[in-house]
C-alpha cells in the first residue's frame, strides 16, 4: 500500500514535471523500467498456442528455450541447454541442461520439463508446432536423466537448432495442476509457467503489459528491474513518444518516421536488413500466368528501380532467399530489360499482350498500393492491362484456397520465423503450403524435392550447393517477381545499452542483456 | 409504471434476438475464412480443420446460432478465434473504458449544452447568442478524430499539460478494480491523487467526443427554450412577478428539457458505437478498438458480443430517458 502511494506521488509529480517539459520516463525514480511502444496486443500468453511478434516478445522474456538466437548474422547459443551432441546421421540430438536453470517457483528446469513441453506442443498442434511437427517423433522425446534430454527425429532436419529458440519450456507441475479439460490452455492463456528472467506483473488487455524481473533470475543479465510493453497503435504516436522520451523503444516505425527522427540526438535509429521478403507471387496454376513465357516476360519488364524508389529504406532482393540465408551470390535474377521481355512474350500465346490481369493488395497498405501501380505501369509496355483490387486481408487469405480464386498477382510479405534458409524456402515454395497465403498455388516437384533435400542435409557445404541449385531452378521458373527486403525500422533512446540487432523476430525485443543508464 | 417497465424490457428481447440473428447471418455470409486466418499460414489442413471443430464452426450455421443462444443463457458469450479467450472476459475489460469515455463526454455535453443553450436563448441575438451559434455550428461540422488531433497538438505537444494518450500513467498502479472505470474506482477507493490523474488522461478524449453532442444539445436547448419563452404561461408567470432565476429553473428549464432529452438518448447510442476514431487517436483501450480488430479478422464472437452489448445499452438507456420524461414533465403519462 505504501509503495503504491509513493509511486502515485511519483507519477503525480511526473505529470507536473511533464508540464515543465521533462521526459515522462523520469517517473521510474530509481527503478530501471524500460518502456517499449508497440502496435500489437498480447491477448494470449500460452507459449504453445500464441503467435505474432508481441507474443514472441513475451515468450522470450518470461520463458526459456533450449537455445537462444543472437546477433547478426544470427547465431544459436546455449541457454537452458549448456551443451549438445548430434548423431552423425542427424537423427538424434542429446542436450545437457544447465543445472542452474530454475522455474519461477524455484524448482529446477529438468529434462522431464523439456520433454513435457515438446510433447504438449506437438499434441496441441498450434502456435509454433509447425516448426517441429513431422520432424520430431513424439515418442522419441526422452528424459534420459534429470539433466539430459534426447530427441529422435523422424528424418534429418538441418534447421533443428534454429527452430529451438522458439520452442519454450513450461513448468509441468504447474500446468498439470491447472490442466482443466484443455491441456492447461485456459491456465497458460493468462498465467506464466516459465523460467525466464521476467514475469508478468500487470496485464491490461489492449493497453499495456508490465514485466518484472524475478527475484533471483538464474542467468545474469542487464540491470532492468522491469519493462512495459505499451500498445501504441499509430506509428506516428510511437515516433512522437520515442522522440519526447516517453518510451525507450518504438518498434513499428515507417520510413517517414525514421526520416523525422534523423536529427534527434537522443535517439538511435536501427535500419537493418532482416529475413523478411516482399514478393509478388504469380498464379502459376491458373490463367495466362500459368504460361512460363508470360511470367518471364513480366519478370523482365517490371520496373525494379521504381519499386525500390517507392520502398523507402529497402534493398532489392537478389534471389528467392534473403541475403544471409545461403543466398547464392553468383545467381542472376531478372532485371528490367524490355527487349528480353518482348522476346519472352513473343514465345507465349499472347505475343502482343492484349490481356487483362488482376492484382490484389491489402486494403490500407500504402506500400503495396504503390508497388501495384509500379506493376501497372510496367505491364503497359507489353500491352497488358492490370486491374488493381484493394482487398481486406481475411478475404485475400480466403481467396488463396484454390488456384481459380487466387488473383493473377498476389503480394506476400514473408517473415523469417527462424534463421535458416529452409524457413523461407519451405514456406514460400513447397507445394504442401498450397491453399494458404504464403504459397497459394506454386507446385513444382523438382523444387519440392530440393527443399526436402535441403532440410535433410546436415553438411553445410552440400546444403549450400542444394540451395544454390534450388534458387537457380526458381529463378528459371519465375513463380514470383522477386521484390524487396524492407529494412527493419526501430528507434530507441540513447540511454538504452547493449541492444544487439538480430534479423529474426527483431521487434520482439529481448530484455535479457539490456540496461538503462 | 412497473407494468410499463416490464413491458418495455420484454419488448427488448425480440429486438436483441433480431439483432443477433442479423449480425450472425451477416458474419457468416461474408466472404473470407476466419478459421484459416486464425490458424496461421503454417497450419496444415488437419490443424485448420481441428480448429474449426474446436470452435464448433464445422456445424451448420443454424446449429451454431442455436448453440450461441443457449450459451448466452449460461453466460457463455463464445470465444475469440484470435485470442482463444472468452469474449465476456474481453468485454469486461474493454467496455468500462468506453463507458467511462462516453459518460464523461455526455456529462460535459449535457451540462455545458444546456447552460449554453439556455443562455443563448435568453440573450437572443446578442453577442453571446451569436458566438454560441457559431461555435456550435463549427463543432457539428468538425470530425471527432480531427478535433482529437488538434487537442493533442495544443495540450500535449505545445503546452505539455496532458499525455498523448492512454488512461493512466504507465508506471503507477491503477486503483483497485471495481467498475473498471478509473475515475469511479479511484473515488471508491478514496484515492484523490489517482482520481486527478485519471481525470487528466480522460479530459482530452472526452472533450473530443463531447463537442458534437454538445453542439447539438446547445442548439436543441436554444430552440426549445425560445419556444417556451413565447408561451402564454410564461407571460402569466412574468406578470405574477416570479423572480427571473426561479422562472428559468422552474418553468423554462423543465419544459424545454423534454425534447433535449430525446437527443441525449440518441447521442448516447451514437457515441457508444462511434468511439473507435477517438479511441485510436488517444490509444484508449475501449470496445471500439476491440470491435475494429475483430472485424478486420472476421472474428465472429467478439463482433456478436460488441453488437449485443451496444444494442442492450442503447435500448436500456433510451428506456431510462423515456422514464425520465415522466419525471421531468408530469404531462407525459407512461403506461
């Protein structure tokens, strides 16, 4: 009661202070509380159910995985697991757990807890389960002893370590006690059963989530006592707040916001490439674009420079995979070349154009609208008309169920969920993803085979060769107009220390090592 | 009287039933696939199907509707496909914030609207009247979100008197939860500093919301006051030498208020349904933003929950207004 009234006094004086133009985060009065402005709510805490960057932020700070991913290029480092061994055939992984690791209730994180968590993930089939479903044998997860856990894989899976930072370990005793009829989903939706450095102190849906450092975290880290994930929906408000010092971090900024923060000496801008690609997918299964020559013609008539100019802070893609994920530097992707485009079109059923194609884009996404216009302008040169249809996102998703309902051009942002080429390759080009928006229609058995081979190969050199071949096949087949990589746009106050950018889940800020001056 | 109330409440049921049926039908007729959307891009076909079964969406629409209705009777408002949480729980969080905003806006609008309207009518064609008319015309014409941005610019950016948004200082603990309305909860806890803080955050969005009803109420009040002032009984009252203050309170205000009440009732519903823009500008975590997000994701159950809540509140509030007519003007007989 006493502390609250002190806090309130502090807050009250801060309101007066802010009248005098002092930054409002001086409110913390000795307590180091990092405030992050972000657009996304965290309506569900369950690490085996919830997805999205806000949920990832909550999970990576309140739970732990066997490993963590840090830096750029991203590296997998030990976390709950202090070491591991991989069998030569890549089918068996054995992890030794760090004995210091403790859940928030003080009980140790055991091999049993790890096995329990992976089995629960696979049982529920939600959240990040797709990363390990069909890879980890549910009957092959075994706690060898308290400190050792063994995974048997159904087939070799090279990205296994890369998906592990996103598989979080829950406290089995707590979940079992509150299991209910839904495997603890109701309990974990609002409660934390983790071992992370922070726990949730306050949750106000749609408004803010306050994190508090646990009394004695098992791993050393920065000096934060807590953090607040404040939901600020307008990016311009986020920008104002970070500029005025009302928050320490703003994670969803536009290029224009970044420009206006350029001269602010108290703000550090982060403009880094990440594994998030933007491509315009073509309907390879239905309509005129089923003809490879039309697709190739379009790939060569498209105004790439125009796209880049309209993109703000971005770089052009130089292949189907983003740089840093086994992108092949020798690969040659199509660039604007009208003569070449005309030659390809001449080989098609529509040598003089005269067709009308459709492109959908997400209503309200200004960037996609601009790129649609670039395409419209480019296609005119081949005598092809383009109808641009702004469409609500749910309708766009639903339209991808069949090739007939999918538009000729379908724009897709492909977010990197884990730091491995398999992520983008599988999600964007494997035919098992057909009928959903990441890859509505593209189906090429040769590509499927290469993707499967790539995920199964554990020798890095051989893997690189497989992905080089895959990318060449994809460029030859032209299923997409390979677009741009928009740079991640974050800004933080100078008094935040030890922030290290990593191109995976980069706006799901990891608090672990952060400090405030 | 009791008879009347019971009858009106019974009449409410078919209204809400019809409303729910309509929204349910529209939700299901829309193109789009909310289950596919909620399952995420990496879900297999089996996982998508399992999600549909879990939420009962594999059943025929009529059965789904029946299940929804029977669920309502047991206090089960369904679950959100996106958050997988119960809708009722969300409504309990988001509705009080919106109610607080709407009630504060209505309070400002009613108090100032009535006063200004009376004043303008009494001082008809004077400078007060002209300025009130000018301001109210401008207020009606100005979109709420734009006014919100202007208020932010002046009071938060230039003067620094208020926060850009939110309901309460980030690091202070809010008062113990009773109604969910921070101003009322802090008063209930006898916590004056918290009350003042909450008020400070409430002021700008409430002002932005209040201007349009304020202007309408002012104009209504002005017109009806002028009408009352011309009545014979006013002449009589004046001839009897009743002091002007009493005259205004007892004869003018009461008689002029009836038509203004109707506007207040209608505006309440209008504000409830239309908070979303102001909520966005001020990051006010209310039902408007909640509903918008649900609509964007075609998340049926939250949409149903919001529509039914607003519908019920609207009808109830108008019932209260109807009852108030009788209190203010005994000539209006209910029953």
